[in-house]
C-alpha cells in the first residue's frame, strides 16, 4: 500500500475557534476519499489546508511522502475544483483550461496538446472558443475539471463541485467524475454534505462533526458498523430510526422504554438494566414476519409512494418510525400493523456516550 496523503495530528485554529481537532487520515494512492458531515463541521477547512489555501496550527500533512507544511499551493502538486467553478468570465474555454500552463510559460505545443487531450476526455472539443456565460452548468463544471486535469496533478481536491447542478445532472456527473478519476489513475479528495454522493462515489469515507473525525472506513463499513449514533443517523437514507429502550434484568431482552410490554429478545447478552438507543434502519423494517425476528406493534400515520418505493411513517409507543418498502404494501393510514426486524439488524447505542454497543 502506497500512501499519497498522510494527515497526522492536524489542528487548525481560526482566531480562537478550534476548527480542526487532531485529524488523522491516511489516503492510499489511487483512492477516492469523501469528506462528509453537516454544515460547519470543518470539511472545507480540511480540504483547503491540503491545498495550501489555509495555514495549519499544528500537525503534519505529507503528499507523496514529503511534508507540505509551509509550502504554497503551486508547490503542492494538487489541483482544486471549486463549487463556484471559479472560471474567468472574459476567457474562452480553451484559455480558461490552460491558464495555469500559460502562467508557467510552458512550451506552446505542450499547452496545445494537453488542452486538446483534456477537452477530448471531457467532451468539450466543440466548445473551446465559447465564453463561460454561453455554457450550461454541466459544461462549466467540466471546464473547471479540465483546468485541473491539464495540470496533471498528483491529487485532485473537489469542494462540493456538483452542488450548483440540478438533481439529474448531479447523478450523471457523479459517475463521470468517478470514471475520470479511474481513467487518470488519480488520488481524489471530495467534499460533500450529501452522504448519498459520498456512498456512491468514494472508496473511503471520513465522517466529520464539529472539527472531529467521528469515523472513517469503506461506505459499507460505515453503513453496517456505525461507531456511534451520529454516524448511524448520518449514513443511510432515509435516516436510521432511534427509539429509547432498556435491557431487562437478565440482559437478554430489550423493552421499549415507553411501553415495557413491547419486548425484543436479543441474540446477545448485555449489561442488565442499561438505557440504550435502538437504531432501526427504515429498509430493515418489514411488514411480514421475519424468522427469529422482533415484532413491534405500530399504528400507520402516513403512506408516501414514489412509485418504486413506499415510505410508511408509523407510531410505536408514541415514537415515530419510518419504514422503507420497495413495493406497494397494502397498508393505510390509521391501520394497526406489526413491524418486524431481524435481531442482527438492531443497532444499539449507549444513551449517555452514544457509542455503539455490541
Ligand atoms: P459547509 O458545508 O457549510 O461548507 P464545512 O464543513 O465546509 O461547512 P468549514 O467551512 O470548514 O465547514 O468551517 C468550519 C468552521 O470554521 C465553521 O464553524 C466556520 O464558521 C469556521 N470558519 C471557517 N472559516 C473561518 C474563518 N476564516 N474565520 C473564522 N472561522 C471560520
């Protein structure tokens, strides 16, 4: 395994505000890493410290084995693609793309060739003499990518590059960016607040909150084994349901706190009488009995269908749960139903620390 980016014990303060707290991330060469988290968690700040656009307070960043602390952006061999695209409005597509090479006074034939290859890669061949204002959002986004590609950097840094595009184009561009990343054999770090984008694009996801890395791992690791309630609620769509539960005197049963008659029999033994959150993913709740499963009595509050999927909101002992069903279940508002879930799909979190309990 060759590491392309190593972030060690990194801290960043903005005039008294601790924006990045002891960040440690190792990024393999060729991997696609997504930084996700709610607004203000520090993901853009982290990306900008990699680019050299922000100074760090302590810790180290190495790119291809060499510390880049104190090095200006142009000496880091990284290229950044911004949400705003940051295109020069008075320059046509060709000149926007090769601006950095002209600035470095690269030989003219090299500039022409690298621009041609990047334009071809991105399907911009026929648009080289257009001004940005004469391009669609998706085309502008491609020009911004082209500008990064011509520099042939070791690392691509993306700061929410798709957030200005409509939903359909965003989905299309996700796979375009991912394919491009593979074709170029690049290492990419991609900031997004959209966990679905992170799940579909990345090999490795870093979940941040309040300047701290809450958990990192492969998309399915985070989905299957969230380390705490925050990650469990952040990864997965619709979001995981949480209901307060308590373990029984023997540690083998779980009861819903508001309705102790509703018991779940556990497939493991836990500390007796502990107060926990049970985390139930909407797609794991079923209307039909599950072998050795757990059952919950519920009342249907609403039924919404997107055509392919049906989302049912149901109340279990005054707690609302969302059920995601890939079909059209025959349930209607007001009906009393039983929801079922396999014991291995019940996630548990300590009520105080919010850490996962296994
Ligand atoms: P968003 O998704 O909203 O862009 P983010 O996760 O990218 O959020 P950052 O932009 O990295 O968050 O900001 C992290 C924290 O640092 C925020 O609380 C923000 O207010 C603060 N911050 C960012 N830039 C500065 C600055 N120049 N001076 C002071 N505080 C800043």
